C-alpha cells in the first residue's frame, strides 16, 4: 500500500561544485610548491679503458697548452690560431682511425687557449677528446 500518493520524492544528487573547488585548490597548491630545475651541462664523450689493458699510443694525439699560450701538437710547436692548430691536428692524424686528442693543459693556462684547441679538434673532425691530469701530491 502506498500511503504517499500525492507526494513527490526528490532524487538524491551529488553536488560537484564543492568537489571541483577542492581539486582546484589542491592543483594550485601543487603548482606553487613544485620546484622546476633546469639542468645544464657540457656533454663530453670520453673514452673508457680497463686498468689492466694499455691503450694503443699510436691512436693518441698529444696537445700541450702551456701557461704562456703556446700550443704543441705531438711535441711540435704550432704558431697561429685555431686554423693552424686544426691543420696541425689533421696532419698528426693522417692514416689513423678515430684517434683520441689528449689535451695536457697547464693549470695556469688561459681557458680560451684550451677552448681554441677543442674548437680546432672539432673543425678537424676529431670527436674524441680527453684531458690529462695528475694526482695531487700528499
């Protein structure tokens, strides 16, 4: 028996507006508190070697950058700028397959001189560059 004939019963509904407000507040909170970092670095692909095996010395081109700015390629002095260093590197790598350029820079050498050697190596088509260091004395 239905005793409530004339009464209209409302359907229950979920109010979505407060839920949307809460989600927007959470979203704004996450956007404000998140830190964005931009990582910048210099990508240099250095050759790897096992400590037990010796590298083939014929595939290395030694470049020495002295404190006064003089540059030596395989112990031969190079006079001039980037173009002269690039020509000397091309001459030193004749017939070699993918040689490694080892830069021995003095600790007091100007940074620009080392960059010039790296630019000359790139212009000569040499992509493998390594830097020689020494262990600190104790």
